C-alpha cells in the first residue's frame, strides 16, 4: 500500500471533520424529534382522556333531556 501524500491526508482529515459534524447534527435533530413526538403523544393521550370524560357527560345528559343526543 502506498503512503498518502500530506495533502491527501489533510483532505481525509477535512472529510472526517465534516462527516463528524454532519453526524452530530443528525443526532441533535433526532433527539429534538424524539422529544417532540413524546410531547405530542402525551398531548394526544390527554385529549383522548378528556374526550372520554366529555362523552360520559353527554351520555349522562341524555337521560334528563328530551333531545335524545
């Protein structure tokens, strides 16, 4: 195997640095997306609970109203 010329080594180091920067950026983005999805899931579960409670209230109101929801 032929040794690399110093300029080739410098190019390889530059590529490595850029690759590491891109990888770090991707990991940061994924972490932010995970956090966002976690919050969205919690909000959806809370909304579902509220809808269930509201449905129970409406069904309870059905017994004392003539509208017959």
